C-alpha cells in the first residue's frame, strides 16, 4: 500500500517543518537501521517510523516519533480502523505529530490538513498505485500508472489529484520519448488544466502545467508563473 507517499505529502504542508522527500527516506525501507545514524545521514532531528498492514477491510497503523538527537520517544500510537477511514487516520496522525513537535497551526493550516481530495477509498487506492508506478520513472511503469489513475478517475471524475497524476505520467512519457512529445504533452496539458478546473489551489497541478509550458511550449514566462504559483501554494512541494 502506497499511503506513505500521501502521508509524506501531507506532512510537507505543515508550517515550519522540513520533511525529507520520499526518494531519500525510502532508501531505509525494509532495513534495520539505527535511528541516530538515519537522523545524521538525513540531517534531521526527528524520525517517524511506522508499519502499515492491511487485513481484509481493516487498516492497522503502528507508528512512533523519535527525537534522534536525545534518543527519546516524542509520541507513539496505534490505529486499527476500517479501510474507509484512511483519510481520518492520516489527518489524525498529522495532528498528533504537529502537537508533539509543538507546531502552531493556523486555521488555514488546519483546513489544509483536513482537506480530502476524494471520498472514494477505491479511487484513492488506485491513485496511490498509480503514483507508485509513476515513481519508477520507466516506460512500463508510466503506462501501468496511467491504467491505475484512469481507474481512479472513472470511480471519481472529480478527483483533481488523479488528473494531475495523469498529467505527470504523460510528462514523463514525453520526456522519455516513449510517446511522441506532440502527443504526450498536449495530453499532459489537458489533464493538468482539468485538475485546476476542479481545484485551482492544487500546487501539484500548477507544477505539472509549468512543466508542459517549459518543456513543450517553450513559454518561459508562463512556466515561471505556474511554478511560482505552485511554490506559493505549497512551499514544501519539491
């Protein structure tokens, strides 16, 4: 299950919190590693560890927040919920972590943490699978990702993040020349614009549209506007 990616994205929106990107953090996945060493390697003070298990329609999450500088547990928790409650689990985890780190959340921050992009758990699962395959950055992975994301859109046509995922897949295929750029980038543009039509505040979609303007349209000013808008909406979005 790929919800760790979604949770990292959620945490990255917390103010005054530097979150290590998934590509750096996931190199420790499945390995026995000393947390103090991990903290030193990643130049972070706290490390969040966890285990997520899906059993039929149940979701078990075990997690621990550790201050690696002082070798002390800041918070630990376990959730055993229905799979349909995954959105509430993510939000509650983010709130617990922000409180443990003594972050001051504004009403806007709290609203952002509580934002749900789809209420359809199956569409959410399809989107996460798509993002997993998109992360492979291979021709096969991107085509597989498109299949999963299109299933997500079929289940929830108003799922803005899924359209953005589709845009990123076509940007990737165009960049690899696996699909002719004149075919891939217009599809990426259409998907990004659809995402923004559904949610103009989606930083990811502004970034995706910026990539199309930069790589295909050669519209430097237009690309910069989209990238600047993405940064303004979510300064932690890499």
